[in-house]
C-alpha cells in the first residue's frame, strides 16, 4: 500500500469511529423526546421516541411515551399498539395497563378498558405492598 492510501484509509476509519461515538443511544432519544414534550413540541417528541425504538425495539419507555403522543394526537389505534408493545416487553408495567385502559375508553371500548384497569389496580396493589 502506498503511504497516501494508508492515510486516506486511516482518516476514513477515524471519521467512522467519530460518527458512531456521536450517535445517541435509545435512552438518550427517550430523554430528548421528554424534553420536547416539556416544550410542547409533539412532532419532534414523536420522532425522538421513534428513533429510540429504532435503536432498541425493547425500550418500553420509548413505546410508552409514543403511546401518549398518539393519544394526544387522537390516533387511538396507534396508541393501543404502542401500549401493547410495552406490555409485550414488560407485562408488569402498571402505567401501560392504565394508559391502555384510558385509550380503550377514548375508543369507546368499555369492556377492554375495564380489563386493563383491573390489571392496573392488581399490579399497583402489589407494587404498593412492597
């Protein structure tokens, strides 16, 4: 290899390493989304939560926060799916059960709402007794 080629290759590798080091992780994207929520920048928050989920599909807080955004935007089916994703990851996430129940109420699905609220209360009692 020529010296010029090695320098170029080294520079390219250095740039690639810098790019990887500067990327946010899933938790940082969730935090970013929560900051956007404080400023009522809902579309930016939604994008951050989606990036968090893209980085880590098992980030329950990313899914949970996304569900809240969808409820706010009256996209109830998407909110339902987001909260169900949380519960697939963590069936003991009591706030997800509550939010799913609330979403069902907004959708007019009273029986599903009641079932979700029952799960919420059951888990909340267990948590409070610890």
